[in-house]
C-alpha cells in the first residue's frame, strides 16, 4: 500500500492505494496530459456522493482498464499476422495491459512493454519460449480451448494465468484472441493474449 497526500478541492487529503492502482492511474493521467492529482480531482468531482475515495479510484481504474481492454480486443479481432504487422505492433504498444502474440505452438513471438514490466522478464530470453513454460495456465478444457482457438473454430477464449518467482506472484484473467493464418503456413494460426492485471500482487 502506498499513501499519497494531495489537495482534493479545498481539502488536503491522504489516499492509500496499492502500487498497481497508482501506476495505472498515473498512466491514465499521462495519456490525458494532466497531473495525477488532476485526474484524482476529476474522479472525485464526478462522484460527489462517494463514501471512500480510495474505493472510488479503484473502481474507476478497473472500469477504465476493462473498457480499454474491450476496445483493444475489438481492434485486435480485425488484425492478422499476415503481411505488414505494424498495425498489430502499434495496438499492442498502446495497450496499457500486458499483451503477447503467440504462434501456433504457443511460443511468444511478440510482447509489449507492459508485459515485460509486469513480470520483470528479459525480453530476449522470453521471446521463443512457450507461454505454458512461463506461466501456470488454468481453465476448463484447456487442451481443447487451444486447439479450437488455433484451428479457427473459436474466435476468443478466457483462462487464468499465474506467474510465480521468488518473492513474487502475479495473477490475471487472460483473454486469447485468434489471428488469421500466415501465407507461408495457412494451417498454422496465432493469437494475441491480453492479461487483466489489476488483481496482481507481490
């Protein structure tokens, strides 16, 4: 928990939140070209009947992240791994959530900075590794889920992902979105995986 003191309206207030929430709120504020305190005041002013500002900020962050995630998922649904991948790379880097591109063997082909920062992993060492060897993946019918996703029978699928290293545990709900096959191998498809990470903890 991290405590920050700032002026909310005419009152100087102390707010205590988890580091992940402060980081996400700072990201949102930077994206709007405003100070963190300005964003907090904006959220506070929009919810005058609030009873707990910290809870209100957590709710704002979660709703904002979910809406961004849904928007980016729709964008990624339209993208493919064929031809020029600049659009895919651009959308991934714009995504505030950790994000990966997997090939048909579930090997990591691309990752955004949010993923590398979230798990504090070495990018070069992680590229080419299977997602199953990086994280613990859980969900109903995982084998069939991956088969259906990568064969094109399912457009998207959800599962739970956990990363464990000494002194660190990161958990997330993950959503995999199927991408179209490549011209070189029309039978092999890839997918984009987004991780909703505000539940992550140390």
